C-alpha cells in the first residue's frame, strides 16, 4: 500500500491552500492507496474523517497530527487520536510521555528547515523516523539530515508535506501489508516496516519549474522587495526565501 503520511488541508491548517476533497482527489489521481491528514496541532474528529472516507472508498484516510513543540521543532504523531492530549508549544518532555504511554509513533518533520541545528529536547523523544524528503526539505538540508540519521541511528522516511493537491504523493512510503487503522499505521512505523518512494518525474518537473521562480525571486530581492511581498508573488515560503537569500540550494531532493 502506498501512503502519503504528511498532508494538510485548509479545514484546520491556515497555511494549506486546498479543501480536504481537493487533496483526496489529488491522492486518487496520483494512485495512492492511503493518506494521513496531519493538521497543525489539531486532530480531525472521528465523524469528520468518516464522512470524508465515505466519499473516497478507494482510499484509506487516517488521522495524525503535526505538533509544534516548545523547542521549536515539528513532530508528526500517529496512532493517538485524542486531540486534548496535544497543544501548540507543548513541552517536548510532555510529548515524550504521551507517545510512550499511548504507544504512538513519532516522526521528526523537516529538520533544519528553520535553523541549522535540531533541538536536543526533541532528540530525547522516541523518534521512530526522520523525514529525509518532502516538499519542505530542500537540497541544502539533505547533508545535515543524513548526518543526523547516522549520528542517532534514526530511520529515514519520506512524505509530501503537501499543502495543495499538486504536491501530494510526490514522496511517500510503501507498506507490504494492509494498513486500515491508526493503530496499525503506528505499529508499522515503530517497526520500520515500510520503504520510501519518490515520484522522480514529478520531482524533476518541480525542480525545472523552480529555475524560473528562483530567477524571479532573485530579481525582486535585488529590487528591494520584502520577503513577504516576494512570498506572495512567487509562492515561496519564508524559509525558502531565507535560504535563497543565503545562496543555498533550494531544489527538491532526490532519493534512491
């Protein structure tokens, strides 16, 4: 089963640009078998996910959460669906206790996106994998992530971190057995019972399109436009623009 483990919708993620239905249509178009909706600091209710699932019987649609911790890192948690347990800027140690108590699975999302270090607090969590590829992981981050994985013996994982349908399924994981529930998903991630995949054609297409966008952004920077103005004109995130201003390579990564 091919899953995208990290996606957002405009229902609860203010940074997302598409409705849940548009995101699921994108998943169907890309031939995915399953999608996990991981909104920022909130979990969909069981009724909400059941209603969406009824419209897309060809997909397995599951719930997770992307928690922004007090140490400034983003951690995706699977297998725990009580939204009252989580909140934005929650203490990393408290998150650790919840993951262990309720047998969840945790992934460190896009490390080094905002700064050139990873907080020691988040590294004390029971991290079951680290994202090595997503739409928010760029080439300048790749070497640092690989070093982190080697130093701490962590598993690499990939997902789209899609905020609009065009990116869903660009990276993901493949399970060799059926995944039909949040508990099964968490167990498979804890065991490392998956392999990562990349849609090479789509990654190459994005990187080709980036050439023109980067050229435009650089011209606007030279002309004195603010990062917020360039973000709105080019569609780049602020972290991307910060990296671009520093002369870093912002293409999507390739994985084998």
